[in-house]
């Protein structure tokens, strides 16, 4: 087992307090948005001697990943574990399929675009399905409503823009109509002017305050998005999407192609090892609407909720419908409800552990390490069965 240091990502939407509190470091006034644990080349975790996790895996992929994982994922760690702490809304975004990512990454490589080029959409050749498990109350948008439900949300606001969208969907209440509505909001040649967007935001805010809304939640979300991103038509696009509210312990799976935005809260995100994000708006970063429209699924679908499954008296797991990752949470109170330990923690292949609360002793392959909040371990496949004892809570990312 190796102790690894995660990498903090400072994005404008991040909380100034949640991640410093978890990592037990002083706040510095800057936004701390994400804490990455993995081997992605943009922000690889490191061992105490400075070796990157990717370098470590490359030195002995079969021992660290296991034969099956090494073969399936070309000798690379297939997942990325994050703590995510949005205090302001993230961009409205989509992640590509694996086929689209491979094709488009190759095209950008052939064009000679550096990985850090602002003109680049694809930072790697991988897809990016992700699973979010809420650690606090969490608000998001994910996936499209049915066209008829969207028309009910748009109806009666009395703005030029919502009247136009309403008429479009009444005339064509299909996925094609939803795609046309989205294109009319986001494409450079058709997008509404900022004044029309502000008119919709004000109307949603007034309707939410008046209490006669068909969806107070979505009206409040539109008002919040409009406050943070004045004039951005992504705020109006939110009216076409499903609002999502999660309590601690609830989880949502975001497949490739799902249009989504995280709005506020703190959560654990486990994703395929990728940073491919196609943005539609609500951001100062690169927006490529035409590429996003090539990848987005506009079929109406509810958010994919993943219920936890109990593995043992101390561990619950969340299984997403992908081969890249799974995640579990272990909560111990040794000496009381959970007995005296050690407690077995199921998991296959390479595993990354992150302590969230308390203190725990982790044992595997004849080695023992202590975990305290904010500290992480990389456990190789060759270490075999994992057990823990102590009092606290940890999250484990592993491979199915």
C-alpha cells in the first residue's frame, strides 16, 4: 500500500471552506472546487517521494492493477476519485462517449493542439461516465424532461423567449423538438440576446415567489443561474431539464451524453479516468455548442438514481452500470455497534481509499496504515483482501 497525496483544483465555483475542512488545512480565501485522487496526467496524485501514481502503475501494471484490469484498460488506472464542493453552479455540460472521445482526441492530436490549449475540447481519449454520492444536501440538473412537461413549465411566463420555445415544443413534442429548442438557445447563430434571457429569469423569480409555479424548484434554479451568469441562455435551457435534489447518501449516475449541471453541495464523484467536458454555457471556459450537440442525448429520461447495496454490517456499495469503477463507504464505531474489528472491505483490483471522518487502521498484504480525514491510500490488486478497524468513515473506489 502507498500513501498518496491528492491534487486540489481551484475553480471559481468552488467552496472556500469545505475542502480545507476535510483536508485539515487553513482556508486561504480561494475557491477549492475539487480534490482529485488518481493517475490522470492533468493532476496526478503522488507518493511521498514525488512519484506520480501513473508512473507507479506503469512500473508494474499487472501487480498493481491485476491481470484482468491491466488487460481491459491497457495498463492504466481506469477511474478517478474526487471530492467535489460547488458553492456556485458548474457549467452546463456533457461528457462524450468512448467512441467520440477516441475519434476527436485523435483529430486534435493530428492538428497539433497542445493538451493545455484553450482551443482543445478533448484532453484524453476516454469516455467519462460518473457517479455522484451526496455528502451534504446536493442540487443538480440532469437529463431532459418530456417535451409535454417542458411546455407546462414554459407556459404562462409571458416572455418573448418562453412563448417561442413553448410554441416550438407544442408544434413538435418529440426529441427532435427538444433538440431544436436546445439549439435555438445555445448555438451562436440563434441564441437569444442577454436582455431576453434576463426577462425570463425575472419572470421565473417572480413566479417562484408568487407560489403559482408548476415547478418552484426549477424556477428557483433558473433565478439562481441567472444571478451567477447574467444573460447566459444556459439558465433558460435549465427549464428543459430535470431538477435533482439529493440528501446525504443518495447517489446519481450521469452517463455519457447526459446534459447536466451541478449547482451546490458536497459530494464524492467517481468517474472514468477522463477530463473530457463539453460545455454549453454557464461558464467562462471554452464553449463549443456544435460539438456538444453532436454528443448530447435529448431523449426524455429521469435522472438515474443508484440505490446503495449493503455489503456487510459496516459497508454499503454503489454500483454504476459501467466497467470502469464502483464505490463503497465503510463506517466503523469499534467497541460499540460494529464490534471490535477488523472488518473486511470487499473490493477488486486497484483500490483508492480516502478517509472522511475519524481514524482507521487499514491492513492488506501484510501491511498496515493509518488513515485520518483527507489522507488517501492506493492499494494494489496484489495486496489481496482488505480489512479495517477503528472509528470513522472512509470511501473506497475500486473496479467491478
